[in-house]
C-alpha cells in the first residue's frame, strides 16, 4: 500500500477515536472513511490491535518530531527547552494518545496496546516498526532528554561532558509532565521552566 493510503487509514482511525471509544470503532467504518476495502485495511495492519499499535506509534513519532522542531526554533538554549516544555503540554492537552503515552494513564476510551513487541508476520517496514516495542513514559522522557542534550551540546560531546546538561534537560521534561498531570496555563509552564533553569548548567 502507498504511504499516503496508510496515512489516510490512520487519519480515519484517529478521527473515529475522537468521536467514540476505541471499543466502538469498527474496522469497516475506518476502511470506508479512508476509501478502501476492509480487506485492504486488514492486509495493511493485520488486526484492530495492529491498527492501534500503528496509530500509537505515529502519534509518538509526531510528538517527537515536534520536540525536534522546538529544540531548533530558538537560539537561546533556555528558550529551546522552554519551547520543548510548552510543546509537550500543548500536545498532551490536544491529543489524548500523546497524553496517555506521556503519563501511562490510558482511559477506557483509548486503545491500550501492549508496550512490548508483538510477533509480526507483516512484510511492511512501517508495520514491523509498529509491532516493535512502543515507548513507555520513561522511554519518552529519556528520548526527549537525549535529543535535547544532542542539540544543545552539539557534535563531539561525551556523556561525561554533558552530565549536568542532561540533568537540566530531564528536569525540564519532568516539569512539563507535572503540568500535564496537573494542567497549568502555557505562560505558567514557561515561567516554571525558566525559574527551574535559573543558574542551571545550560550552555
């Protein structure tokens, strides 16, 4: 299947999930909304669980792509980390799957795919990736932290050189997660991050 068709199916699944609990989302309706047959949908994802895993993987990738954008949107390192925190809280507010992935709290309305890898006989690289391990909240914290360190420290850094920077980056993402669990206005998120980074080792 063409990548555009796969995206259309995932878009249709995401739209259906916004309207009704995952348990009430029917594969035939997702296929119809994407303009393909139900058999095509099953050929692509294997099962409803396979569709759920692919959807969760896509939303995780989209969140992390936004992190990458936030980390390069400014020149000042503290502004970059502040933007990352704001993106995290905004994404969690607007996307229930991102919120669930970041917090580990999956409501009964959402699919709850196992985080561990599942056996896959699918030849499609995209689906094999979705069938692999899905990120836990701790995984996402570490991914964001490590990406922030890589951007802020620049090429050629070593782990020993960046230990303090890594702690600052992890502090920011964990502070953002606290604002996801106990929501705060965007301007307050930025204020909290800037306050936490005051005198912290950020290049």
